[in-house]
C-alpha cells in the first residue's frame, strides 16, 4: 500500500501541493481529478520520487520512498509521464525490453524475454514490434509505453494523463486495458485524468484536488454526484445514469 | 547496411592508406626489414593509420553520446563548445607554465573540455525553446565565444601561430612518438560500449531514467567525461576535425535507430571509413602534396550536413 502523509510542495512561495494526506488502495484504480493547476501531476511526481517533497512523506510498505534503493523501487512502482514528445528512435520491442532494465540492467535473460513477449502480446503489438516509435500513431505509441510498464512488472502503475492527445477510440482502448490490468493481474493503477467521465466510468476511487489541497477523497460513487462536483469545480453539474455508468453532463451547465 | 560490409570497407581503405604517399612503398618492400621503405612504413604510415582509426571511431562515438544525452540530433563536440574549450585549456596551460609539459597540456585541456561541455549542458537545461536547430546554434555561438577568448589571449601572448595549428585537423605530422596519446581514447570507447544501455535510457530523459531506477546524474557525468577524454586526445594529436561527430551518428541512426548497444559498433566503423576516405582524398588530389584532413572533412561533411538539415529536419524532430 502507498500512504501519503502531509505532503507539501512549493514552487517559489506558491504552494502547489499543500498538506495532502491520502491512502492509495491496492488492487484498484484511483484517479486524481481537479481543475488545471490543482497539483495533480506534481503529487504524482512526488509519489514516484521524480520530485522531492518539501515536507511530508510517502510510504511504500510503511517505508519512506526516499529510503528505497532506486532499482528496488523501480521493481515496485512505475511511472509514465506524458511521453509523446520522446524523440528516440527505438523499435517497440527495444522499448519494451528496457522495461526489464531494473531486473537485468540491459542483459536480458530468458525470463526477461518472456516478460517482454507477454507484454507485447497483451498490448496487441506483436505484428508491429519491429517498427520504430516515430513511425507509430499516438495511440500505438501510448500502447507501446504501457507495454513497457507491463514488462517492468510493478505492483503500482502511475500514469500522468495517459489519454492526452488520444482520440475517443484510443482513449477507451487504453482505459479498458488499465481496467484489465487491475482486474486480471491485480495491479494498482493511479492516474491523473482530465476527463471526469473517464474517471467516473473506470475508476474505483477518486481523489479530487483543488488549489493543491484534497477537497474530496472517496469511492467513485461518493464523488460523482452534483453536490461533491460543485465543491470541486464550482459548477452545477447534473449527473445522469446511462447503462450503469454515471455521466456528468457539464457541457451546458450554469454556474 | 551490415557491419561486416563496413568492416571490409575499412580494411580495404586501410590498405590503400598504408600504400599511398610521396614515397612509393610496395608490399614487396616490406619483406626486407632493414629497407628505407620499411622504416618509413613503421614510423609514418602505420602510426597515421592508427591515428585515423582511433580519431574516426572516437569522435563519432563522442558525438553519439552527446546526441543521446542532450536528446538533440545536432549536438556534437563541434556544436557544443567541447573542442573550443579544449583549445582554451591548452592555451591557458601555456600561459600558466613557462615550460609547459605535455602532461600539463593534457590535463588542462581535459579539464576545460569537461567544464565547457558541462556549462553547455547547463545552458541547455535552462532554455525553454529546445528546437532541434536552435540548440546547436546556441552551442556554436557559445563555442565561438570561447574561441574568441582563446584568440584574444593568444594574440596578447604571441601564441597565435600555435593555436591556428590546433585549429587544423591534419594527419600530416603524425609519426611514431607523436600520436600515442590517442590510445587513451581506447578505454574511453570500450567504456562507452559498456555503458551503452545506460546512455540509451538516459537519452529518454531524466523522468524516464528515474522510473527505471537509473541514477541519471551519474550516467550523464560519465558520458561527459568520456566525451572530454576523447575530444582532448584528438585535439592535442590531430587537431579539430569538424562534422565527424555530427554526421556519422546521424547516418547510423537513420538506418538503425537509437539503441546505442546496437549502433555503437556501426558508428565507430562508419566513422573510420568516412575519415579514411577523407584523408585519402586529401593525399591524392594534390599529390605529392597534401590537403589537411579537416578541409576534406569540412567540404564533404558540410554537404552531407546540409542535406540532413533540409531533408532530415522532419526526422530529427521526431
């Protein structure tokens, strides 16, 4: 389990994340939502050690993440930031193989190759595994990066806006895969999401941030209702039920 | 392109390189150990070939490491101030010590090349607008600033002739006893190969590297030290060879991608082939005189670079 205790981060004098304390439930999808500048990505970066917190701590298995050895940590927690700008010419297979880096330092064993094969199969990339990343579409690229994270075989998978620049079809595809990772493989997924409806339909827990603070934190049902949403977004958002999904109809809302 | 094709090309060109020059040496001469031809062969021709091989492989790999670590296809020792800083280091060592030893020159030049490249990486870290063309332009300006400092102090101290000699990359003066420093680049190149996977991971950015548990700063520093070692040994023995570290890794990247473990052998051998061709051309066109290799490299290299700029902008941007 990951536990966040009193985490604060300032850029200059401005607190971007302020006194955040939450627990991330294992074996579930937790979404971070909130308006722009709420501190969602900064929080995710601190959980994954990409950024140091000013005060507070992040505990993985009751130990502060700063005390973990970096390659051991990389076997437990993986993070994927927006990677569409990456300009490295690697084939899909090469990229996915680097997911095994924490285990093999680049010299793949037979077991590593097996993980790589499985990850590529899982993401349906087998027929294009020798293509270079810069020959792929946005959706294929995103799938390749997720395949790498699957090969990394960590219990916790953190994703910073994985749906950015993806069209509807690919967004749904990616979210379904994340759901499968949790339901079939028992992973714990934490995602920063912009689209409230994707958060509503696919996540188990939602953490809502605003101005660096947690405004709401609970199961999806507790967050996706008009009262809670008004508090988070300062908007009047009707919620409608459709095929068992709660959909927020915010497009023509009056504030 | 296959590696064995490149190796065969390198071997054939090496033979040609050994047997052209002002004095006609035929393989049959080499049967007689005491002949004049044999002496010339051992004192001049063989050292020259070794120097070309080490400089060609070294500069290309130095460029490859820099492109990977800076995440920019057009950054190389010539477009990041590394070579200019190395020159400044040699000059400072000459100003500091009245009877400067070779070792002092090497140490100063290495330290300056390292610091100079580090400063460039810091600049790169700070600028927001990381355009693929803009970044090397800044590097070239930065190099020119260092270079003008060097020229100013050299002029004041009456050392202008010396520095213009380092400016000119040439294998003409390479003879036994004057090139051995280049052997220092051999362990640097081997280390680069051992670190290939780490450089590739670091080349995907700090966040990416940290996610995989790689200590990014450490790898970055190792890379810059290797680049500084190679650049120093080449500048002090051969002089500045422009474009080599720029175009060779880019050509290899085009057909093989950016997985350094795979591309380092190709980059090294293609660098050797390219430099051998340039040197042979320089020795043949005004025979029995020579054109320094930096001229032929610059002419051929800038043409290839221009083609890459116009055709390859789209590719480099990706």
